[in-house]
C-alpha cells in the first residue's frame, strides 16, 4: 500500500509517547514492504513565526493543505494516516487528502477533538462539561495551557471544522482503547467509523527476578498524580525511581530519601531502567487512553500498579498483570506497593504482563491491526464489531 503519515510533532520529542508511536508505525509498515512517506513538522520549524500566524495555521493551515495535496499526488497515496493535527497541520489536511482521492484514517490518541486539554481534567477533578458540545466552556476556563486566547484558537478550529463537516471525511477513526472509543461515540461520532486499534512496542530486555525498585516514568504534571504517589511514599520504605520532567518537579524537593529522581531519561535508556523495576506506577488522576508506558512495562515482564480510571482497567488485569488502585487513595497505594513486595507475587504478575504483551501488543499484532484498518478504510475488508484489534 502507498501510505502518507501526517503528524504535528510535540516539542518534547524524547518524552512524547505519541511521537514514538508514529515513528514505530512508520518503521513497521516500511519493513513490511509498504511505501510509506511521512510529514511530521515540529514547532521548532516555525521559529520567528508570529503568534497570530501560528494561531491561524491551527485553524486552517493553507501551507499544510498545499503540502498534503502535493504529497498525495506525487505518491498517489491510497491511505493518509493522521495523528496529531495541532498546531501545524489543522483539520484542513483531512479535506485536502480526501479531495485528492485518498482514504483518510485518524488515530485517536487522546480526547483532543472533544476536550481542549485532551484530558477531561480541570482543577484536579474530572470534567466533561464540553463532551458532546462545542468547547466554549473550556475557553472560559482557559483549559488549553491555562490560556484563554490559546483555548479560543483551538475551540475555533474545532467549531469551524465541525460546521464544515471536515471530520465526516475520515473513513475510519482508530481509538487506542475501548474507553477512548466510548467517549467519542458518546460525543456523537458515528459508531461504525470508530474502531479500537491498540498500539504496540517492540521486544525489550526482560526482567529477571522480582525487580529492585518501583518506577514512575512520565511527565511530572498534575494529572499524572505524582503528588498522590509522594504522599504514599511518606509511609513506605521501598525505593522509588522517578524519571521524567514537568511543572510538578518542585514536589520532589521535599520527597522522602527513598525517592531517587533521575530527570527525563533518553529513550534508549528506558528499557534498561524498566527491566530492573518491580512495578511501573501510574497514579493518574485523569482519563488515560492507553499509555505507551504500560506496553513497555509488559514487554519487559514488569507488572503495573495504576489508577482504576479511564482506559487503564482494560489494559491491566487486576491481580494478574498488575493492580488497579483507587485514584488519589494514598492508603490503597501503600497496600498495593506492599503486596508487590512479595517476590512470588511480583514474579507471577510479571509473567502475565509479558504474556499480554506477546498476545496483544507485539509488533506482529501491531502490523496485523494496521493493515486490517487500512483494508477496512479502502473498502477491501468488512468491519467487524467495534475493533480491528483486541
């Protein structure tokens, strides 16, 4: 197949799971013999561009439309696979690709088309005020990066393209998990065009034994729940490794001595750090979709302790490949950590975690899911139920 991949890259290239998913899929498809071209502009490409021009591009990027039309024509693309559209592409590229005759597929990594911050979280609490509506409430609250002007730009783009029915030109939406799919369907997206397609990760060094420490790996922001974890660790004597960076890094200044902060790790170091972990910890306070970190932990044979919120319960078999914990419940986190201090429990759950990676999230399964989705979008295969994956 001739495939064009479009993705407005996030600036945090090393820590963005979405950036890595896009590159992994490109490599997987190319290795399978498909003709794959990518256009993945990054904000650094537009140094010197004023705020007004950048905002205009987020609403309707004439430059992106022209580039996409040329790319589709030159490659004679059959599939155009969209990922993140903001701020450098804009939803206008969907119409451009469709007008050139390509079948447009779009991965729903998060809730960006429904909620301005893409998290359904406001002031530390779940908020669905904009679900199924134009997100003007999010503008009032300045939900996108705590900025009313920025929120207004994003809301304008979403509102304009809903009015123009741009999103109706997408042949197939690929939600990263069932929970994500349910939210989009609840918001009014047609059920028959939103399927579930899990991400995948490659093989990794597999843990030997029960592991040495607990690991928090990700962005240090409020919705990730680092504060809950540190409160739990004030009652725990186990070692915790924190790897990542973000606005809540200051919380680590008063962390217990058992907390080892290592900053943001290069991508190449993550498998080694994971392979020595007793468990990966995800104390999220918002609706996670399908975090890549869970798949990476499973590939290393490492169980996951996570909030029972959003898409995490569908990824983690409670008591089998990890433990689901009540969001924000410090005592529950302490109990889960103590349970994993039993070596036999840590090894048993690690074995099941690795098995789930092999069955659901390996590159072999990833290729099967991608090719199946493209065949559906091209009308070469029937769509069964709500899923092209698990």
